[in-house]
């Protein structure tokens, strides 16, 4: 039945193909005839201009009919092709899938056999001490097991094979590392106080190279080299550079470093000699190829070079960088020794000629020289600025400049008025020795700049500027606690700032003509720093004056002056507070009078005293009732202040120049002890001394507080306007 159906379908397909061929031939003939008919029609219409509308319609109809037949034929052809292609593709897919499945099965079988052979080979290679072959085989196993394009992971046996591989890998790595530790061993690195550290190389088995290469094959060499380089740097190279030590080799196989004195380094010659001895030892015992012509020394370079370079630069060469012109001239042999050491490292293959890591120092020694000098100068300045401010000296004004008498008669051009001899002079005061040392250091730097090259001069000049900038920032912060509470420290710092600012006004001009001519067009001045220093010094003094004012106000807040009318006599706290305020001012006099310039002293103490007097006046005139006995006691207390306060100033008679409210305070005392008649006389219709110090409202308030309500008081109050 199946065979019959197949024959029928095959015959139908063949008949369809024959029918299609016949139809195509027939249509081709019709198209040819149509082509000629169209040609004739076009000639008749466009060449001979003959009108044949009927024939036109006939050709159009014939063309449309042929087009329909062509479309139908094309559809039949497409259907037939699809039927045949569908059958062929299905058959091809079936065959391809079967072939693919067979190929996958073949590959998996081959991979499993290969892994089996690898497992046996690794064990045999380990037993035969063929470590490189074992490592290569493990790498081959890894490539097969972890290939993302294989279906090996889908097998049930995959986990077991992977576990076997990992066991082999771990066992091999452990054995290789253990053997390497036996061949290259350290002593003394695990002891904190070990005096000697040794590196011993045992080459009896002659398998060190194979062990290193096997670690490279399994991609574990980098970890070992990092550990080796770290130990070498910390326990061998570090002590050679930083400590006083003895370095020697025993039996050509044991490299020993014995520390004699920690943190007491050798000179550069000994350091370079000992390092060269170390690298000779490494070159002697590790001169073998790891891979692709890369030697062991070349392989440890990435792990060691940066730390070696940093330590040599910072802990050895920086110590011998010249700090004077004489040292700079004698630095040539040192440069040669450094270069010889680098060329030795190139010769043994540790670095290349493009990696001369110390050439930055040897080729730019001039820049390093001036950089070192500037760093040392700034460090010296910082040390000076941290000294105690109370170590002081007395600064005396300089002698006024004397000018030669002009021989020419220019009297008509001369001004009649002359400046005071004290013009442009810093007044007598005390300054810290550190301030004078700072200025002397700045002058020393400028003297050096005058005898240096252009580039060095510029750096030295700006180092000098940096010193004064540092002073304005470092000193207030370093001595901050003392400057907040100790008056003497505040006065000294204020004077120091004014002293430095005073000399900075002319410091640049003093050295301008001595500096190289090429720098004369630069703005070599310190004038901009004058305002900075003055501002820092003044701000510090003003802040402390505010602190002292707060102390005075705090004392007076416990004086009970606001409760004058509540008792018939003055509270004991009032006298205690006033005497304490005077003592506080007298203490400031003791501390400041010989330290601050006299004009600054008078202004500072006068300002603080003015705050005290003003607070007393406000408290008294704000009271609503002052008993007569209390007023009498107040007069006595205030007179005590009047007696002692002027003594705080150098000239007792000029207290009113420094204390703005002093006259008002004296007038208050007059009112407290005066009668209504005397008050009226001192008011004098708003023209008397009382009217100059108090307003009408304040005077009325005092009268109401001091006197009972009588007709005379009422008349006086009415007259005060």
C-alpha cells in the first residue's frame, strides 16, 4: 500500500512538471508574438502616425491576459519548488542531526579518554620528578574541563573528574612549593629580635629551575615571586639601606645580613656595595630561564623594583643630596657610584637600560639640590616658630637715618615742616627671640639667593615668602591655647607680627639690586604680606581684649548693683567685685606695660577699662531707688576706682584720653553725692558739665532714684529738658 501511494505521488509530481514545461513553452511563444505585434503597433502610431484604436485595445487585453497567465504559472512553479525543497530540507536536517550527535558523542568519548590519560600521566610525572611535564599536563586538563564550548559538564561523571583534577592540582602545588622552600630557605625572618637573617640556596638536586617553571605553567609563579620579593625587601634590602649591618656570603650558598645597630645607616658607598653583593648572589644562583628567554631576576623585577627604588631614594640618596654649593661640586663621584650600580643591574638582567630608576636624581641634581635646601629651610623655620613665645628680647628703635648736607642751595624747595625722628620707626617693645630668628633666617636666604643661579634665586625668594606665610598660619595654631588665655603670650605674638611686618616693608628693596639682573623685572616684594601679618597680630590682641572685657563684665554681674534699692546698705559683693575688677586691670598692667608699645598698651587697657566704667554707669542709672546711705557708699567705692585706675596708665593725668566714659563716670560720682541744688547748678539749663555727659532722661532717672518726691524735686525735674 505504501509503495503504491509513493508511486502515485511521484507520478503526480512528474505530470505536474511536464504540464509546467508545456505551459512555459506556450507562453514564451505568445510573448514573442505579442512583442512583434507591439513593435508593429508602435511603428504605425509613432512613425507612420496611423490611428488604430481598435488594435490598441486588443493588444492591451492580450497583454493583461498573458500577465495573468504568467502570475498563475509563477505561483504553480513556486508551489512545486517549495514542495520539493521541503522534502529535501527535512531529509537533510535528519541526516545532519544524526551526524552532529555522532560527532558530539565521538568528541566526548575522546575527551574522557584524554582526561583519563592525563590523570595517569600527572601521577607518573610526579613520581619521575618531571615537574614541568606534570604542570603542562595539568594545564591541558584544565583547558578541557573548563572549555565553555564542550558538553562535558552535562555528563554525570564530570563532577568526579573535576574533583580528581583539583586533588591532583592541590597535591602538585603543595609538593612543588614544599620542594622550593627546601631549595630556597630563610632563617631569622620569623623572629622579632633576630640579629641575623640568612638566605640559603641548595642546588644539589638541580631541580630549582624545573620547580620554578612548573609554577609558571600552572599560573602560580607570580604569588611565589611576590612573597619572595617581599621577604627579600623587608629582611635583606631594608636592613642594608636603613641599618648598620654586616653583609657576607658563606660557602657561596648562604647570604647573611647581621644587624649591628638599628636605624643607624651606613654611608652610600657601603649601601651600594652590599646591594651589589646581594644581586651578585641572586644572579649566581638564579640565572636560569623561566619562560620565553625571561630569567628569574627579570621575573622578580616587577615585584621588587618599585620598593627598592623608593627606599634607595628616600632613605639613602636623599641623605646625601648636597645642601651647599661646596657639596654640589663634590657630588660627581657620588653620581658615578650610583650610575655604576645601575649599570651592574642592567648587566645581570635585572633591569633594562631604559629602567635606570636613579637617573632622575643623578641627572637633575641641581633641582634636587635647591629643593633639598628649600625643604631644610622650611623645616628650620618651622622649628623656630614652635619655640616658646615668652623667650623675649627688648627691641629698640633704630637710629634715624642721617643724610649728607646738600651743598647746593635748595632752601626755596625745602619744606619748613620736618618729620619726627620716630617716623617709620617701630616703637620700643618686647619681641620673641623666635621672631628675630625668623627674620634672620629670611635675610640669610636672601643672601644665598643673591649668589645663586636664576632658577635657584626664584625658588629661594619664594621660600622666603613662604616662611612669613607659614608664620601667619602656624604660630597662632601651634600656640592657640596660650594665645586664648595668657595675656603675655598675646602681647608677644602681637609684637612679633608687627615687628616682622615692619621689616617686610623694606626687605624686598634691600636686596633687589643685589639679585641677578634677569630677575629685576619680577615683582620681588613682601609688601603684600605686611597686611596679612598686621591683621593676624591685631586680631589676636583684639580677641584677647574681648576676652578680658568678658572677665570684667562677668565679675560685675555678681556685684548686686542691680539690687541697690532693695536694701538700706550696700551689699558686700559690690565692693568685692569692684576691687576684683581693679586688680584684674592692675594685673594686665604688670604683664603688658613693659611688653606692648606704649601707645598700644594705653589703647588696649583704656578700652577694657572703658567697658568696666560703662557697665558701672549703666547699672547705676537703671536703678529706680538708691537710698542715701547706699549712695554714700557708692561714692566711696567709686572714688577708690578714681584713685587707683589712673595709676594703671603711665601718665595719670591722661586717663580721660584713653577711657572715653571717664568724665561721665566722674560726673556720676558728683551726682551721687550732690544735693538738688548742686545738681541744678551742674545741669545749668543743659549747658553744664552734667548735660555734656548725661541726657535729660538719664538725669531725671538719677534724681528720682536719689531723692524723695518733694516740691523742689518736682520743680527741678520740670526744669530739666
